[in-house]
C-alpha cells in the first residue's frame, strides 16, 4: 500500500465563516456573492446567511473573491542541504502567501532525493515543518547523474508523487526509455526538464538579438524543442506518461500539441515568468532575470499564452527557485539560474493577463489548479463536503512586489519592484488556515 | 560623464569630445617630460581579472601621464583566488578611496555592476564578450586621424565576431560616427541576431573590395578545438586578410595581438595600409582623455583645474 502523497505539519482545523465574498469556482460552477462555512477540514456549507458554527471566526469577505486555492506542481524548497536559500517551512509559507494549498517539490537538493530513506526523512521533516501539504518528486536517475535508475518502485511505496531530474535533462534517450518501461511497474508521472546540453552549452540567456548585443552565450530554443519532440516519441512508443516542465518556446508548444494529437500521454506546464516576460528584460543583465529555460521572445511568449488558453499547456507552475542574495549578487554569467514565484504567481497573471483581457479569470483559475490532477492529486474545489482549500483574494489591492519583504527566505523575484494587483489575504489549505495578511482584520 | 561602461551609453558628441581631447593630449607624448598635472593627487586603480598586457599598461601609462597615482591589482595571486566575491573585492579596495577603477573581467555587465558598489568612477576595460569601449574609442580616434571623418565610410569587421567584445563595441561606435558596418566571418562565429545591431552580415570576403576600412579580429587557437572552424588553415584560406585581398586604398586595423599567418598575412601587417601601431599609440591618449573625462571633467572644483574646458594646462 503506497503512502499518502502529500504531507504537512499538524494544524488545527479552521472553524470560520467567510461572509459576503464573491465565490468563484469554474469547476463547481459557483459564481456569486455568498457565505462559505469551513469546519472539520471541509467546506461545511455554502449559502447566504449560513449559520455560523459554535465558536466560528467570521471573516469579512466583502469586496473580495474566494477561489479554490492553487496547486503548484513545480517548486524548489531546497531542503535538504540548501536551507540558506529556503526550507520546508519558509517555502510552504511563501506558497500559502501566494494562495497555494499544495506544492510538489523537486529533488535537486544536496544530497539529491534519490533513495527511499532520504524521501522518508524528508517527508518526516515536512510533517513537522510544512505549512501546507507538500508532495515530493524524487530523481529519475541516481544523483541526477543520468546513468542509473533510482529505486522507483520503493520510492513510490514511500510516497513519491512522480519522478524528475529537474534542473537537468535526461540526456540519454535509452535511460528515459528504461524509466518509462519501469513506470509500468510502479506508476508515477515522469516530469522532464528538456534541454540538449550540446546545444545549450555554456549559455546563460536566450540566443537572439539581445544575447548578440550583450555578448552573452545563448541557449537556443532548439535545445528545448528537439528534446520535447524526442521524448514525446519515446513516451508514445513505450505508452509512458510524461509531463514536460517549464515550456519556453513556440516550437516546444507545437511539439507538445503534435504529440497530444497522436495520443501520447503527455502534459505540460508554463511558468508565470515565461508567460509574462521576454529576453528584453535581460538587457540590464539583472540576475533575477536569469533562469533556465531562459526568457525568450515575444513570439514565444504569445505561443505560451495561446497554449495555456487552448489547453496544450495544461497548467501553470512557478518553478519557484530561491537563491541567496550573495549567490545572485554577482555578474550575470556567474549567477545561478532561477527566480522565486510562489508569492507573485496569481497576482502577476491577474495583473498582466486577466486585467488587460488577454485571458479570462476563470481560465487562469483553472490552470492554477489543473496541476493537481496531472499528478493524481485531488483538485481543489469549492462545494459542500469538499476539503477546504480556499484563497481569499482582494482583486482591487495594489502592492509593490518586495515591499515589506517576502515570506520566502530568498528575494530573487523577477517581478521585484513591480506594482501588481490582486493580493491574497487568507489561505485555507486542507482545512487549516495557512496564511493571513498581517493587516488582516478579524470582525467579531 | 560619470563612468565609461559601454559605447551604448555614448552619443556621437561624446565620442567626438573624447577623441578631440585625445588629440590635444598627443602633444604630451612628444615632450621631454611626458606628464601633465591634470589628475595630480587622484588615485586610479587597475583591477584586472583577465590577463592583459596592452590594455593594462596603456591605462597605467595614461594615468601616469596625467600625474595620477596608479595601483595595479591583478586577480591572480590575490584574495580573488581565495574565493573573495567581486563585491567584497570592490568594497575592500574601495576602502583605499580610489577616484577611478579601471576594470576588466570575463563577465558581461560586471563593470556596470561594480559601479553600483563604489563611489569611484568606473572605466570598463572589457567585460566578458560584451564591450571594450576604450578600444572602440581609440579605433575611432585612429580612423578620424586617417580619414578625417567616418561619415559614409564602409567598415568591414572580419573574423570571430561571436567571441569578440571589440566587435560589439566597434559596431556601435562606428555606426554612431556615421559609418556603415559589415561583419564577415564563418557562420559558426557570427552570433545569431547580430543584424539587430544594424550591420550587414557576410560569410565570404568576395565583396571586401567595397570596404574603405578592413578591421580584422584576432582568431584564437581554441576556436579550432571547439569545432567553430575545422582548422586554422581552412580559416586562413577563406578569411585571412592578405596582399591579394587588401587594396592599396584600404585601411587595415587590428586590435592586437596579431596572429601572423592566420587572420593577417605578414605582408599586410607591415604594409602602409596598416594602422596597427597607430592604434596602440592612440590607446594611451584616448585613455588619458577617458580618465580626464570621468575624473577632472566631472569635478570642476578639482584644485589644480581652473578651466576644465582646457584639457592640457601649461
């Protein structure tokens, strides 16, 4: 019997009534101003003037929106070994502040999460420290070395949600094929960071006009798209299930679309930074804009938005990648790849895509939760009897990213300094209050 | 001008002003005592993270001819090898209160980054493969001396553009001065997207006779081991500027050091068309003008300066 995939620290079930919020959940179909009662870990009741349970806290939802809380299938929590960047507590606190009720953590830690004892100790630590439920994707290959499979079946029994070598590609086609064959025994989605190192080389940003001007070695989009196409072929041949992480370019979107057309079991994600920024943001060599895959062109960005709209891209994932200040405060080419994203994901998408009318709010809400089902996790939904996973958001609230600091231990956010609209004021994850703004007023 | 970080930051008037002042400094080199007191009491720190003989000594000579105190700091054998970060190095050296830091690093944007960590004026002496602005200024100065002006001049930059900070700075500087720039070289060494800088791209030297100026770049041996070119012999066959390819009215430039027999044949290096030694000489006066620009000019209250518009006090 496999262990339950998500773990978190014990937290008391919330007993509260959110009164007068605009409740919006495209899945349950609810779209009205009403009251929501939370009790015993569940949404106990929905309806105007619903009776407050004994001792319930009343939360004023007036002028605010209540959404199903979000799920992020791609974050770096840095435990074990890199706790100077982030840990299970700070990372899940940042997630809760961004309205997330569940996240999936990547294994490129130190040591790499590639064995059952390591996974067990990590999950034990999460049971003490994680503010919201966390799942773990251990490595496909030992030490992310690309040459030996991990003990995938044992890892699954220990609670592995899936497998990934994220941060590195599975360079060998033969190795990926074996992992997909083995997947028939143990299950678990294989999530892939797609990159051909012979093409990306020492690249530090997108190869194009901006890299030509800056003299910084480029990462061509074909380093990603050729691997997406290759791996879709392998997955199709083996009947395996793959998930392509952080798509960044138009050719990769096309490769995923073509594979879906052929019936390959392939899903894909895109990050807020790839959906909202381009390589123009790298002109100043701001190390917060350095990530892998890199920010690419406007045409690539538009293709990602279109892919998200059409469903070729199944979900949004932040690839939250915290780095310490001294690690990023170096020349661009020396800086590590990655941006934080958990605290800004919804607000950035709302400000830059929903408000200008590029994408409907309902679609963005879906894509912020669709990651759950891809990995076999329950999808947050607002309906009576469902687990209480709720994000109360003030869509009118403007805030400057980074003003007042971050919940994350790190500050390397690509949206730092931007004025965004839409602020999470309360997050309920698996029935417990996981976050509330410091200025939040309790109405007795 | 507070710093010299990039040719991108300069306009034509800035470039002309610096070159004019460099011209005024030329007379100093002819004196018996090759020194003027323009920067007396000022400290210039040369901070080099990459091996460099020419650029470093050229800056050193420029600072000394302006009577500045010069400290050379090489990254090898220093705290940098003990793992000190660039920021900590700058903060540490900043405690010596340098007025200007001349910095070369293997990293794009490092000079700009450093300018945020110190009140000293920063002069970029090469940041990775990004820019080498004083090289571009001395090349413009050399060409103005030779041609009068660059308006309408057709300048071909030939060779390894991909790995060349000189190419990037010179494309920008030559264009700002009114020249038409073409880059030519093997397709593996021409960066994708370079057309966005407004230059033409060629993969052969067939049309080289159109050029008024031929600017050859240094071809490094390691490009061969990285498979950018199959062999230096084949490179030379296709891209070497030699007596057969170079016309009598064309001007030949090279940033040095030259690989004779690779990018240039011996006969053109020694030909009257070549201005390579003039470029080296221009290096000192242009760097004097740059140091003057960021130090003396920025601060009209400097004790030894009565009129900053006169660069060479008697």
